[in-house]
């Protein structure tokens, strides 16, 4: 009895001592800062941390959009797979969790490997945290290796390992460790096959080999703060490792299979917002609830100093807002934490825009004087940087620098000339911290005709005596008025116009376009706010139009490319691809850009035909393909399925496509001018009528013709037509635009074929 009592007493004492050794962290005080600043946390039982800084923390803000991911912050560089096809991890802003941030994009559209990780390490335990956003398409993949802890040399995939794999095609997934020889199996845990597309998620994983030959190893994962998979210590009889053989490499999203599941081939893109890697669970987090278990959102902080009673961190605001109340939690190396958070406010600079008051003229007033001064008082706690005005209710940035007002103290002014009737003016301001007004105050003032009966005067009007173009510059056109000139007009008639006629311009015209060659006499007029119209001055020009060169002349294009449902540019490939899936879904479209400056003012377009030489085909025996004008000017060497120039997205999303496919330019077009059923017959040009497009471009004096060629209608199977590009080795197969002109004199001239 006594021996048994003594044993129980000793066991109780050991448990008591053990509880003392592993008391959860507690916080007694905090000095918190703003994002990027320093914060100090005071308290107890924080434990130890050999290196305060994590092994690696990267928010990817140091990179350049579109470039390969670099070494990143800290002494340990990122390991990146090197792929000759360019599918390496890249800095991106296509999907962002925080406004204006940069991310790391792993694009598995084509390659099996697009790895990001750390290599050449030697650790028996590792903790990884990051925010991910996935996009997928095609058939379900055979396997995706989400995260992998591996042994061997740098870049190797040897044992020991800790794997986290999902198999979407099989509808399963698992996480499991293997020992140094790969023979041991300390158990598996099913994690499912979901890849969680379409939104941001927090991912965490912790692995600890434990003691060699013992069963105290641990492998756990979390998704959005909830346990995803868990292999607890002493759950299985097999140890994680029999001998000491640490992990040397950790890989994020290291492998995605495209094979074995048929077509369309599976693809994956994974975006990482922030990644934090360490060899211990000791860390600091801020959450959105007063208890750890109630939090649905937490952001990891970056430690810079660590002791058992004090921790310093660099504040990471993450997706929280300025002035939010958040709760601080300290996690020790055992994974224990203070269950009740310590509240702090995310401090920040002034976020309020300037206030605008005392606006003149008074809203609702009327006057007989057209010349007025706009006036507004602007005030801000940190200082007003600038005030702008506009006749439209648009943003401060949209008003542009040309709308800047003059400053005198806190009063800002601008002289304007009113038009007869109602005149409304809007005001916007920005402070020294970049906070701009979002709701613009305004004033409306009405100008009545009053007693102004004095006509304005055209003081000078000069045009060239001759021109070889229908469009020519106005050398001089000036006018004056006792109150102010409000309109300028040029006609080819000596009959005085009415002040309400169309064609009046608020600014003096700088050019004029005639409708034919020959002698033209132009008359210059001006008007004022009261509707008084001046007498005219006139001048004459003789226009002589030359002729275009005859025969077949080849003009070099600015470029061509095709768009795919990814962010890859294909402007140097020898084929232009049109591809469609069933159910009216485009997968490839073609962009062609021509320089039309040689045709401006040379005559009337009689016809224009786009010709594409077909080289490959598949799917349905007939495929309807349309051509339309793009309403943007793409940069061919930068255009992809998601952008038409660096940093500029196609308008979207397109109703023709199912997310997450890119827009492929299908929303940036006008009405199709021609739709042609293209057979599968190869080795010939296919013709598209683009006469209306070229007529419109030349009428608008536009020197660029940008076309989109795309599939329309429903296909019964995956269907494609591939055409030769301008980079094709055979010049006789390259794209061309054949134009025939009808000159003012009546003769038709066949222009060169633009290739």
C-alpha cells in the first residue's frame, strides 16, 4: 500500500512539474505600431526561439510583376525550378488578397514542375504558413503534390519525407511521413481531393520527426484555421524515423500531373500571398476575435527578437483594415498559446480626405456675366496637396492635372466662362498622404443672356495654299469677344451659322478634313455665351491627291499573336491558333495589328479582305470563325489571354467563358464584320471581309488597325483551325490584308497586300 501510494505521489509530482514547464504563454502588455513598424509584447512563458526571425518570410513585394521570383528577403534564397519554356514561379498581381499587393504565381498550365521552396537545410521539424488561391481547368489531375518535406541533396526528392498529396481524379488525398529508407510508415491521414479554387485560403503545416526510434513524431495541417489532417504523437506504433536523418528540402506545390486522365488536359495555377517558413511553431499572430478558438481570420507577424518574457515583431497588417481592433496571440515552440487574445488597434496615418466648403458661385444662383471665378475652401488635418474641378462628376484622378486650381492659403480658384443656361461644376481634392475625396461637392449657376448684344470678332484665319492630303493643319484661327469666346466653327459656306448648330468647338480647331480634292474656300466663325455669332474670315486651299503605288506591294505588319487561357505571350510562334471547346467556349483567339498610316487620306476604300493561310485543322468538319475590330490597341509582344499590354487587363469577365478562363479579348470588340464557315481543307487562304472596319479606321484618321479573329457558335467536339503567322518560314503563307481604293477622281487603285 505504501509503495503504491509513493508511486502515485511521484507520478502526481511529475505531472505537476510538467504542467509548470509547459505553461501557456500569457501577455501582460503591448506597445503596438502601424504596418511595417515595430511592436513589443510583454508577458511570460513565451519560451525560447533559437533565431527570432523565421527561416523565410516573403510577401513578394520586392519583385517586379512578370519577372521570375528572385531570392527573396533574408539570408536563405528561394529554390525555384528552372524551365526552358518559361513556366517558372513569377511575381504577379493577377489574383490579390490585399489591394495593391504582389503575389508569387506557380503556373502549371504546361509543366509538371514549377516549384518554390528551400533546399540544403538540415532540420527535424518545420512549420509552413501561407495564403493560397487556386485556379484549375481541364479534366481532374491524377496527382498534385501540395507540399513536400524531403531529404537528400539540394533539389533532391529523397527520404525521409513528409508528403501532402491530393488526387482529384481519384477523389482522394492523403498526408503521410516516411523514414530514412522509405520503409517505415507512421500512418496516413485522408485530406480529401478538393483543391479549393476561386478564393483565398490560409494553409499551415507542421511536421516534427520526434525522437529516433520513438513514436513521438507529429504531422498536422490546417486550412483556414481548422485542422485539415493530423497524425498525433504516439498514435501509431511505427516511428517517423529509426535513425537521425533530418529533412533537407521543403517544396511548395512541387508537382502537378497532366497525364493519364485524357483531354482536355488538366491545368493549375496557384497564387501565394505571403509565405512564412520556420523550424519551430513559436510565432505571433493577430486575430479577429478575443479567443483563439473563435478566430476566423488571423495574420502572422514577423518576429525580430524573442525571450521568455518579451517578443518584438514587425507588424503585418495583412488583410485587416486600419484602425481595426485585433487580438494578439503568442504561440510557443510546443504549439501552446494564450487562449484569450490581447486587444490592440491597428494604428495608421490619417485616412480621411480633405473637406471642401464655401463654394462659389453659390449653388442655384444666376448671372448675366459669363466670366466667373470658381472658388472653394479646402482643409485637411495633414495638409491639402491639390484641388481640381470638372464639369463631370468624376474622380480626382479622372479630372487630370489640367484641372488643377490655383491656391492662395486654403482657398483654391479657377476662372471659367459660362454657357447660356445651366452650368454645373464639381470639385475634388487630395491630401498630402494621398487620400482623395470620393464624393464630389458641386455648384450649379445659370447664365442668362442679359444685355450682351456685341458680336465676337474673328481676328485672324490662315490655312495653307496647297495640300496633298484631304486633312491639313489650320495655320491660324483666333477670335476675341467683350465677354469671352465660347465657340469656333469652320464651314465651306458663306451663310452665317446659328449659335445652336452642330459642329461648334470650345477650342480653336487645329486641322480640317475636306471630302474631296480640288479648291476649297473655308469660312471661320466664332460665337459668345450670349449666342452672338461673328462675321467670318475666309481663306482657300487647293488639294491635290496623289495615287497609291499599283501592283502587289507588301507592307510589314506591326505583329500578330494568338491568345490562350493563360498569361503566356505567343507572338513569336509560326502558327496562329483558333480553338473552341463544345458549348460555345473559346480557348484560342487571334490578334493581328496592321499599320494603316500609308492609307490615310489616300482615297475611299472600295474593299478590304483579310487573308489567313490554313495549315492545321481538327474537330468538326466546319468551324464558324468571325473577325471584328478591337477597341483597344494591344501590344502584340505583351498580349496574353489576360492582358493586352503589361498591367492592362482585357475588359471582362466574358459571358462566353466559364471562370477562371481569361477573357481572350472577346469583350473588347465591336460587332463582327464577317463570319466565315472554315472547312478542314488545308493549304489555302481563307478570306474575311473587313471593308467596314478599314473604312471606319480611315474615316477616324486612325493609323492602327487591330483585329480579333475568334470562333463562334457551338461545336460538337474540341475544334481548331491553325493559320500561318508572320513568323512563318514561307513568306507566301503569311497573313495579308488586300485593299482596293476608289479615288476621288473615280479610278480604282489596288493597294499593296499588308503582310
